[in-house]
């Protein structure tokens, strides 16, 4: 017969799970909000990306809108949290690159997409906690540290490939990039 879990361990587990729940709700809600804003005026999102010089702005707008919306919902519910964290991290890396591409890299490096991406990466590694759908599926799905690390690498590779393929310039500048005259 096993002895019951001491109160101190149960309290610590509950505190961690509540902390993960709060982190998930904050990162998930902000990511979902970003996606829903884009979806609510999708034409404006496509126009913004087109005006900014993105190739295939409709495709790019669809991908970022869908990724932010689905990842945000999954994080809120705690469903497949490492995958949702990977998707949110990739989307926020691209959003971060958009924000830092207009000036010297260090002028505003810790903006909202940076912080959302950092939170998504934390959830990718830490998991969703006890108050989640993932907790109900724990016996069925196990995420090894190797898989979680591969998901972080995937998020970075996806963001870089997306940026290079659909925008084509390096977003990291050490001084203010030259402006191109309108034609």
C-alpha cells in the first residue's frame, strides 16, 4: 500500500499548475487575439503584407492568421501544448522580425511578440499543467525533452524559411536600414 502524497507536495503541484494555467491563459489569449484581429479584417491584413513587400501576401496572411488563431485556442485549452507552443513561437518570431526590421535591432528587441514567443517556448517545455486537456491525455501522449527541443528548432527554422521565402530580406540590422524610394 502506498502512502498518500504529503500536503506540501500536493500544494507545490497545485501552485505550479495554477502558474502554468495563468501563463497558458495569458499567452493563449494574446495569441488568439492577434489571430482574430487579422481574421476580422483579412483584406486589411493582406493589404498590409502586400504594402510591406511580402511575396504572396494572401498566402502569408492566411498562414499567420490561421497559426495564431489555432495556436491561441490550443494554448488556452492546453491541447497538444508543445505543438501549440511551437506554432505560436514560430508566428511570434516572424512578428518580432517585422517589428525589429525597420530600425536597429536593439532599439526595441523586447516587444510584445518577443515576450509572447518566450512564453510559448516556456509552455512548450513545461507543458500545460494539471488544469488542461493534455493532463487528461498524459498516459497517451508523452513529449520527450528531445522532441521538445526539436519543436523549438522547428519553430526557428519555420520562421526563418517563412521570412526568407515570403519577404526576402534580413530583418536583423545593426543600424537603421536605408529606405527605398517609392516608385
